[in-house]
């Protein structure tokens, strides 16, 4: 905690000008501070010739909670959310292959392939049982994992997940169907501003140099993300036949103003799941764990507490 306090002094004091002038340094500093606040460390492992980066923190003997990010995102999406959970759970937030710091092989990135990569990662870390939580594409992967490996999954939480044909088409689906540009792929600095407005109801506050740096980084990766998105569409795996295979209690949590994936997806999923719970967050967008991390964590903690209550006290 003392190191964290000194770091904040540096960021706000004489070092702030240097950090502000070098956005990459500022981003690294902010990420480090968020990691410290969440009690997470940056780790790496090799899985099937792939370098997988991830955050890990919390008690080693606690139940494992694996977080899976969405398209165009990375493990940092979970930092502010995770800080509410590392006191009790061993939290792991993965960079999926193709994203963040993990390897980017010239290979397939469809959800079926990524699900098996996650399974290999879990096996490499010698995790027998775990809680899964995923957002967007990561929710699609988490649900598919829970269907394929039901004996491993204690609980499942899906935050605005992909993989379902919603009764009400989202704005993203309507745009893509009429041939408009994909708002999730950034080609200009203006696109990055539009992306933030599209994904969030209240976009996170970002210093101008940091926002410009993030936009430049997204622009540099646009061709890579275009290829991945094309694979997700071409090799799409619908969740409707998979959901009945899931045995774990499942939380469906959605922002009611999600423009990427419509909240009406819940109407499809709820009757197909054995043990569904539903939370709809008012005036929230596609990534609740970023837009309102504490509130999202409170909903998730209640879900986990209810699960503990049903199962009874755990043997120490």
C-alpha cells in the first residue's frame, strides 16, 4: 500500500508532466497502479507454443475465478472490477491469444478454437474447478467452455455475451447487415471517439494524450482485428444448442442500452439454461465491468453469495 501511495504522488507531482508527455509511459503507470489496487500481478505461461499473459491475484487456496475479455479488448478490462473480488477468490484475467500481450499466431481465432486454448491454459495452470465470467466475445467463449467442460465449472457469469440471435437486432447487427463500417474496428482517431460512444453510455474519462495513444494503438491493429472479426462471423457457433448442456448456475447480466448486443438476448437464453439468474443494469452499455465496475461487482458478489448459500458452507 505504501508503494501505491508513493506512485500516486509521483503521478500527481513532479513526474506528472513527463508521464503526460509520454502517453505510453502514462498508460503503463496507470495499468500498474490499477494492478496494485486490485492485488494482481502480471504473469506469463507457455501453452501449445503460445505465450499467454494474464493477471493473477488473491488467495492461492481460494476458488479460482477466470475472467475472459471481449473482441478488441484485453485483460486490463477487468482491473477495476477485479479489485472487489481478490480478497476472497484467486482471480485470473487472461489475454486471449491474438489480444493484449499474448501471442498472435497466423491461426484461427474463432470462438471454438479459443475455447480449446482456454481449456489448455486452465490445464497448464492445474486448475480443476473454476468460476467463469466473460464479456461479449469472452462471454461466448465462457458459455461454450461451460457446455463442453461442465464438470469443471462451478458457476458462469455472462456479461452482454455474444453467440445468441436476439429477438431485437442490435444497432451493430443492423449496421453490419446493411454494409456499414464496423464500429468496433478503429481506422481513424475519430473512429475511436465513436467507438467509446458506441460501447458506453458514459465513456470512461481519459486524458487527451492517453486517448490519442489508445486510438493510435487500435488503428495499428485494425487489419488484425478485421481478420479476427471475419473469422468470428464465418465460423460462428450459435449458443442456442449449447446452453442446455451447461450445468452450472448462470448469471446473465446486461446493460439495458447495449448497442453492440441487444438485451433481448436474455429472452432466448433464460429458458435454455438450467439455473439462470438475470440482472439488467439501467442506463448502462456493453461493458458494465468497465462502465460501472463497483455496481457490477456487487451484482456478481450477490450471485456468488446465493450460490454459496444454496450449496452450504464450504469445508475449509
